[in-house]
C-alpha cells in the first residue's frame, strides 16, 4: 500500500471537485492502494478504523459497500498493480465513502459472473452515485437508520 495522505485533509476543494456536496465534515482521509486481491480487505480495515465511532449498522453497511466498490474497481476498471484511491469523510451523523478508479474499462451490462455490486451499494447506502470524469468517482453515503 502506498499512502497518499493519511492525515486529516482540508476538504473544501476536495468536496467541491469530486466528493459529496459541500457540507461540514469533521475529518477526512485519502489513501492510495494497489488494485489487487488484497485491496478490498485493506479498504474494509481502513474504514473500520476511520468509522469506529459510528453505530455498528452504519459500519457494517459501509464496509459491505466499500468492499463491493473496491472489488468492482479491481475487477472491471484498474489493471492489477495500478492504484485506486479510497476517500473517507465523516461528520457527527454522516459517513461518506468514495472510490476513485483511473482504469479505462466500463462494467458490462448484465454480467452473469457478478454484476450485483453496485445494486448492493445502492441498497445499503442512503445515497449513491457514480460519475466518470478523468476517472470513475463512485460515492456512497451512510447514516444511522
């Protein structure tokens, strides 16, 4: 794992550029990792540490979504060994997960070998979106239910 910046980031420009709508976040981190079979587990571990103050249901749903987003990026976007970026933000009642994938591939419609990951993310999150600009920016938001 190569760590881009594991410190708390000033999130104003980051949020305006590619993250959730501007909102008062208490803290955020951005971590780069290799796109390989270890990435989903590493991302879940980072999320669990970052979101430790949230209720268990939020952590469980966010962990499932994070795993699905990273797995999707590894399988369908990035090539093995290229980097993915995981961005996490939090406030008192909101946890935001963003995965940035610079890979060029677009997931195939109706892939019978899987294809359920983004549907799962949409179901377990309060809000979900995927935008292709210079890279895929996939964002999911979680709050206590």
